[in-house]
């Protein structure tokens, strides 16, 4: 997965230091994983999982996960894994998002675990209408 094209992935050529990790600081601020911000090297596949969480949140909530008018505040929220789910999210979705947004890449959920997750395996019709998500989020959106 090192060659994936998610918002935060580096290219295989950005590997350095002989540790097998990526070392290029890259990514869209609101999608970037905390290990990229730390500049100590990161596993591209694990960073992709973080970014997919942000995308899943945006698709289900209709707003950015880490929203602030100040980039430093956004990075602080990312480092803390500051996840605040709307109250209309199901318990299964909240659990999945928290596992995806684990600030420790070693304990972050894997792709195979995502595939076995209850929320991921649900028929989309069992969740509330996406329009309700979007409307509620837009009403509470302050940034």
C-alpha cells in the first residue's frame, strides 16, 4: 500500500533512513495523521487508514472532522485524536471511528479488522438517511 494515492501518502521514493518508513511531510492538514506531523517516520498504510477515517467522518457527518480556523489548533486536535461524533451516529459507527482514529499507529485498526467490523458489514439502509446527517451537521457547523 506504500504507493497508494490517499491525501497523505508519500511516494516509495520518499523512504529514507533505512528504517522502511516514509519521511516526507505531506498531506492535507485536516486529513494528516499524527505520525506524519511528528516527522519521525510513518507507515504509509497506517496513515492511509487514518485518512480513510477522516473521509468516512466527512461522508457520514457532512462536515470536517478537524475544523478550526487556526492550523495549529487543527494539529493539536489531530495529535489528541479529538473525535467528537454527532449524537445521531450509531454506536457501531462511533466505535469504528474511534478505532480508525487511534493516535497510536501500532494499535490502530487494520484493513482486515475494518472488513470484519459490524458497522462496515451493515447494509447502508439500516443507517439513518444521509440527508439527516448532513442537515444536522450543517446546523451545528461553526467554522
